[in-house]
């Protein structure tokens, strides 16, 4: 039996041209047909994207985030709020710079203590005694734990 090379070549050509069309038709190859998987969906349950780490905040952003809580608890007026905000921004910036230096633990601890002492002295000079003590207590307990104490109103008997 003699095979003609022209016929074999023609059949082989049709096979090669037909394979991509069949793959696209049935969605076997995602390279040719991505809409198949998008419309059909996956058998796996969808999980939410993992939470991203918050971006590094600047000193101004950190202080701006905490100032409403401080103002609410200590009841600062506008001038005192500006004083506290500027002092905290200055020392938060120094703390951030200290963290960026990545000093050894003992030197880092010493520098952080020095920053805290300087901050405490400036706040003491800029605030009245009672508000300064409230701020120190607030910093010691943490900003989120302490809330403004509500005064109970006495009901008057008519």
C-alpha cells in the first residue's frame, strides 16, 4: 500500500490547525480562553485577602490619631492642645528616628529613656499640674484603656 506524501502532509496540517480550535472550544487551555474559568467559578471556597500591614505612619499622623482621645479624657483647651500636639510630635519623631538607627538594645533603651524624660519635662512646663498628671496617667495606662468619666446628674425632685 502506497501512501502519498501529499495526503499525509495535508492530514497532518489539518490536525495541527484544529487542535487550538478544539482547545478554545472546550476551554482546556486557559491561555486561549480565560473567560471560561471566570464565568464558571472555582470549586474552592473563597477566602478574603490577608490583611496588609499598615504603612509606616509619620509622627504627625500618629499624634493626630491620638489627640482626640487625649483631648476627650483630659479636657484640653485649644492652646493646651496645640502645645501637647507639638511636643508629642517632636518626641514621636525622635522615637521613630531612634528605631530607624537600629542601635544595640542597651543604647536604644538609654536613648528612649532620655527621650521620655525630655518629653515629660516639656509637657510639665507647658501644662497645668492637674492636666499634666492626667496625661502622665493616661500614657501609663494606654490611650485606649482610659475613657472619660461621665458625671452623673442628680435628679431634682419637683
